[in-house]
C-alpha cells in the first residue's frame, strides 16, 4: 500500500507531499494505523492493473438430434 505524507513535518524521513510505502513506515518503526488516524498520511489510490483475459477459442458443436426413421423404425444417430 502506498501513502502520501500530508503532515507539515517529515514522516519516517519522507517530506510532506511525497509518497511512502507501508513497508518503509514499518521498517522505520512507524505505526501505519496511528499515522492514518492522526492525519499524518493518507492512502493513495493505486491504479488497478488490467487483467489480461485469454479466452480459449473453443468451437461449440451443436448436439446432434436423434432422428427417428419411420421407414424401418430404427433411430438414426
């Protein structure tokens, strides 16, 4: 998760207006929940990665209907 420093002072060595990761905050001994609740940092909306969908080209076969042959009373498959 990425956060933006919104306080007037540095947070974990990062200047106001710059971004910091959760791992950086924890490595510096900071508490993410405390910094969020105090307004020192705010969440940055991360761009969502577009999922690449690979659709298999499967040809659908139509089910063959059972045809009854009236000539010899046998089913034709």
